């Protein structure tokens, strides 16, 4: 059985700065989502919003702004999640 690693590796060199920026921001969104999920499952110690929720809102905002700056559409799920996070006191 042969593997086809050539085309995959060739595609990496064709990525643009925008791709790298967006991939980095998306990784931060995923990390913030995971941290927020862990925090939401832990017992609450007061009514103050968690820093993980703030981190998630900030990372989603940065990702949405980057998409807009590259003239790419912001997925409806991200817009909705931002709207929900902003509505939570």
C-alpha cells in the first residue's frame, strides 16, 4: 500500500498569511470553548461571570473581526454564539 503525502505537503506551502491567521484564531476559539465547558461543569462559587466565558467572547470576537477584515462571511453559528454571550450578564 502506498501513501500520498506529496500533495498534502505541497498544499501547506500554498497557505497564505490569512490562512495562518485564521487557523491560529480558530485554535484559540476551540481552546476557549473547551475551557469554558470545563468551567460550566464545575460547581459555581458566586454569580460573577467566569473569565473563561470572557475569554471565549473575546476569541470569538477576534475571529469574527478577522473574517470580516479578509472579506469572508462570519458563519451564522458564530454570530449567534457571540450574540448569546453578549446577552449573558
